[in-house]
């Protein structure tokens, strides 16, 4: 079976999430025989059983939190409970930053943390494995919570997720070599009077132009992106960079053998 990614939700920012203008479920990855759920936000469990393709969380091998914010972590406890068959079977792995599991107010409950086969703390320049599947967290992102992106080293190529972060040239160096680059692009333009630590469209274009992946996917949209037609904006970035760029929609599935 080919590797694939399903964007169960593409909502970013609290207003898009709270109004459910788009789904805020996580991203399901099937890589080299492993089922991995990244950032199970509000509604992820319901989305697993909605639509034509049922994704059974009991089959998950791992859950990854990029950071503790609620739009990325609200369903983590119920998803891990499902992965561990109600916590009765000690199985699966949880990867998360330290402040998601060790802070005075952790987002992952203690009984859930103790139910997994392995709990690994994400850190800058970290390397992790699930049998023959390897991924890295190359750099700590500039975001209010401890946040990391993901760089999967697959047999057919490198798939990277640049999650929530303010722009920095370090992002280009850290994610260089990505064949498929998935980016959280919250803003169409920066707010001149507010330091919002998320990527805007021009910052995303700068990263895409420098890294030049085979395919770039924008997701995690805030209101300013949604109000300006993300699909049309992706076409503009494609024209500006010469790199194919698409804007994810809810339930989009990307089969990696068509990309890598």
C-alpha cells in the first residue's frame, strides 16, 4: 500500500476553530506501514469515523503533538485512549514537547501518558524512530508554546511539516532537502501592530522559493487566508516561485507515490 497523508482538518487560529469554518481535526499519515496522527485538535475523534474513509484510531502506532495549544491537542487524550484500547493495552507511542506533558497544567493526562508503550519528549535537533521509520525535529519554532516541526526521512523522500512559527531564516536551513513541504500558513499578511508568531503568505513563499520542494502544501488557515481564497493564493505562489503549491482542503488525501 502506498504511503499517504490525509488532512482531516485545515483550520488555523482560534476564530476559525471556534466557529468551525473548517475542521480542526488532525493530520493522519500512513508512512512505511505506520499509522501516525499529528496534532489531534477539536473534533479529531469524530472525523476519524466520518465520511467515506473510516480511520480507526485503534490502529494508530503513534500520536505526535507539535505543541500544547488547544487547536492542536484538544482530542489527544481520547485519541490515545482509543490507540491503547481504552488504556487496557499498553501500546503505541506519544511524542510531545516537555511542556505538553510535564508542565503544571499538562494537556496530556497522567493516566493517558502511562498507557502508551513509549513516551518521547521532542527537543531541538531530536531524532526518533518507529522501527524503520525515522523523523527529526530540526529546530525549535518561534511560537508562544514549545513547538517543533517534523521532518520524516522516508524511503522514497523527505516529508516535512513546518508547524506554527514566526518566520526565521533558520527554517530554510532546517527544512532544506524536503521533497514534500507542508506549511501552516495562518496569515495572508502580517498585522502591522501585532507580533503574531505565525507564517504569512510572503514568508511561506520565501521558504518555498529557497527550499524548492517537489510539492508544497499550505494548510492551517486563519480568517485572512480563508477570506482571500487559499486556492487562488496557492496558484499565485506557484507562479511566483515555479514550485507547485496547493492549498489543502478538509479531507484532502495526498498519495506520496504521485509526489515523491
